[in-house]
């Protein structure tokens, strides 16, 4: 049963390689963005002073961690290669300038 599901997914990928690549690129950018959000939330937590700021920072940190986990899970489902996507990010950045 799982084999059939996997085979259908592979067939869909073979039919639309550009669309699949674009989906991977969007997912990669989502992961990078959520990683930066998590880092900012971590800094906010470290700088928090007073109970209200600490409570808010904890809330933001937990939300950012969950979002990051969700995006990483989606990337894993797509069998993304992070190193290859990072090289593409560098290549795209260089071609823009």
C-alpha cells in the first residue's frame, strides 16, 4: 500500500519537474525564513526584562520553534537536499547582481 502511494508521488514528480523544483525552492525559502524568525525570537527572549516581556518572548519563541518544525517536516517530505538548495540560493543571489 505505501509503495503505491510512493510510486504515484514519484510519477507526479517526473511529470512536472519545474513545478516540483519551484515547490522545493519555496519550501527552502520558508525554512530559511522560519529559521531567522526563530533566531530573532531567541534574541528577544535573551533580552527580555520584566515578567510581561518574558512571557511574550516565550510565546514568540514557542511559536517560531513550531513554525520551524513544520517547515522542516515539509522539506523532509519533499526529500530536499539542503546543501544543494543553499548552493542554488548563492547562484540565484549572484545572478541578481
